C-alpha cells in the first residue's frame, strides 16, 4: 500500500466512526430533523480534512510560498 492509500483509509475510518457516533447520539436525543442530521454527517466527513490541512508542515501545504520583495 502506498502512503496516499494508507492516508485515505485512515481518513475514511475516522470519518466513518465519527458519523456512526453522531448518528447514534442524534437517535438517542430524538433528533429527527433531516437537515440537522445531514449537516452533522457532512461535518463528520469534513473535519478530518481540515485537521490534516492544519497539521501539514509548511513545505507540504497546498499553496506556494511567495517571497516578499524588500524593495518597497
């Protein structure tokens, strides 16, 4: 398995676990509104990606560093 595949598997495992916990919590509280349930599930899928972007070192970010010119 390549590093990207391992990362993808870990991402979806974490997101799936969060979705299961969110769904069971919503059922336990009696929340049945479809919009809130869908928003909770989408948030579960998005937060691991946001965490990954925040944890990336500066050299691995998705944007390129633009050097500042000191001749202003």
